[in-house]
């Protein structure tokens, strides 16, 4: 076990002539356990403070040409020249914009013919700038480009399902979520089908932590059954890293594994648990009771207690540059529900809202710092992260969607 050079460098700068701290960095302990290298950040960060996201460019309008009006943005992607690819799930097309937001062209459109989309769910970009759209309505992956007239169709079976994004890696492989229907569990075992760059099915692999059992509550009566997760309990979280390996963790603790060809890098960070307020837990429990009650009328809570603290992280979002963005739990606030409907039993006058916050790590486990996005920033669909640039969907008070390019900026900067 050793203390990293970040801590030693910080101490050296702090001891220089004036006696004031000239530079700060994360204090990190590293250790090796078998083929796993553990990098644990005890305190501090490379940035030395929190950062925010400052908007620099926006695509989308309330009124104007159709190509700038988004119905429902399902995925976004960005290439090496910062051209932006926007998959509009409602319009069933992909629109391409240049780095300044100027419209270039559209691909797809409703239908079953060549290049058309019937029930598209997600889009991803391959390294050679081919665009892949998962379209179960046509039982295929629709592939556009790289030439303007180039089309490919990669068939797949109905066993593939739609929860989750479509992933690609730096080697040109495509990863599609699937289910093993031969498995004895109710919904089948979770799998990923891997396609080579030429569209040939390569393999079917199981994501990490497939044996993890999340805490659930179940209502069942007269053949009807509904199962919900217990709010604020740990779960298994994973994503496909651009390297083609899994990044994953069980959110009972702050430990994230990035697989590699020669072993595993485990990223850990000291953290203070975030409280679940009693009224917050009550509302979450009531929401679960209403959900199960729609299938099993009259069901009331009979499961484990809702925890009084939240898991340390709630997701894993790899960037194009290999960085790992980690949405972390934050303290909620009870705010007035502007959409409250007194006539609806499921509508409450107040709701609990948690501000979005990310921890950002380099692919070697170095903790860069925390990012606090603006209120209109959305993490759904998954943003695109690349160095100091972030592309994400924003939603205004009217629900209008725009795709915005942000720049990471330290909150202490003028």
C-alpha cells in the first residue's frame, strides 16, 4: 500500500516559502489485491473544488423549421469533429448537426422499407461514423453510413429488449441488451449480444453482478403479480466502457470496477452517507404501494424497511474519452408540486427533489472532482462526455427539449 504522488506533491507545495498552500490534490491510497488494483481517494481532488457546466451552444427551438423541433430525444451522439447526432424517437429519424448547431441532414423516417424505422429505441455511433439504430419494430439494427447513401441491416431476434441504451466501443463493436429466455427466472437472465464491426454476431455475454439480488417487494393475488424495488436500497449498476470492458459496481458502497485486459481497476472514494428523511421515505413507500396496487388492489407494504441513508452512487456513465462520470446521491428537498392535481389520488401537493451531481474520474482512477449541472440539465438520455465538453438534453419549464453543449468550468472561476 502506498500514498500517491498527488498527496506528496500537495504537501511539498504547501511547505514552500510563504507557508500558504500553493496547490492541492487528492490524497490517494493504492493497493493491489490479486489482479485488482485499488485506487482509493481519501480527500481532495485534482480540480481542488466543485465545477459546473456552462452552456455554449444549443440546438432546438420552440417554433421554427421542423429539423429544430424535437418530439422526444431518445439518444444523442457526437463524433470527433463535434458533429451532433440526435435521435428523435417520436419522429423516428436521426438528425445530424455540425459543431455550431447548423442542420446537415436527416436519416430514417417511419416505415418498414430500407433505411426506415418502425419502432426505434436507441442510437449509437461507431468509430467510423456509422450510425446504428436499434429497431425491434423491424427486427434489425439499422446502420447508416459512413457514406450518405450507405445502408446496412443487421437482423436480430425478438429476445432482445429495450431497457437501456445501445453501446459501441473503440473497436467498432456494438452491444445490444438481451434476455436468456431459457433461464428459469421470471424475465430471463440479462445478457448482452455483441456484434462485430461487419454486423456479424460475435458473442453473448453476461454483465457483472448477475447473481446480485436487489431488495424488492411483491404483491400477488389471483394470478396477478407486481414486483417493485425497495426505494433507496443498493443495486447492481453497469455500463459498457469505450474500451470494450465493463464498468460496474454494487451501490452498497463506493467501489467501482473497471475491467481491463490484465485485471481490474477498483475505484473507491471516502464519502458521507446521504440521509433519507422520514417524510421522504413515507412518500416513496406510498408511491410503491400505489404502483403495486394498480395490479393488486388493496396491497399494503409488507417488505423490508426503507433505509435511512441513500446508496453512494446511482449510475455509471462512461465518456468518449474514457472518463467515468458517477451520478451520486444528494440530499433531497421537499418542494411544492407545480403539477399537483387535487382530484388525482396519486398526486401530492409536495414532492422530494434531489439536485443532480456527478463525481468524475479518469480511466486510471484519478478523482478530478465533482460537477453540479444546471437545473435544466437532464441525464436521460445519457449525455455525451468528452474532455471538458458535455452534450446533454435540457428541458425548459414548458418541457421543450434542446441539445446543449456545455463546458466544464470551476465554480470558483470568475
